[in-house]
């Protein structure tokens, strides 16, 4: 799930929760993201373009890591808000 609203945009993929900073370009949107994958800090970049069929297609890159393409379709607003990305410090807190 990715949100481009201009207000607290977020990215959520499997165990990745991240904040998104987007910039609209002539060809679509360019963005950077910063968050955590299972409490380990991660960041990266991405690009996306809205196709004639209404699907958003693009590329997402992990800094010093992998790169992948994606295709997304617009859906209704989620019933529950996307949680805040976890803090790296939370990884070391006791959970009893």
C-alpha cells in the first residue's frame, strides 16, 4: 500500500512501514522513503506513473540493496489507519 496525499504519506509492504516524501514530476511522481523493516532502519527511492488504465506502475529501490517494480490499483481508504513506522529503539524494549 502506498499513499500519495501530500499529508503524512506512507508506504507499507509486507513488514516494511515507511514515511514517504513525494515530488510530482512531468512524467509522474518521484519519491524518497524512510522507515523500518522489522525494526531495522531502511530507506530508499522510487518513481511511479499513472497509466491510461488507472494503474500506478513504478520502481522502488532500497538504499544499498534491491530494486523492484510494482503495479498498484486505487482502492477505498483503509478501514484502519496505517500504523506509524516502528522506532529502532523499540526493538530492544522488553515485551512482557
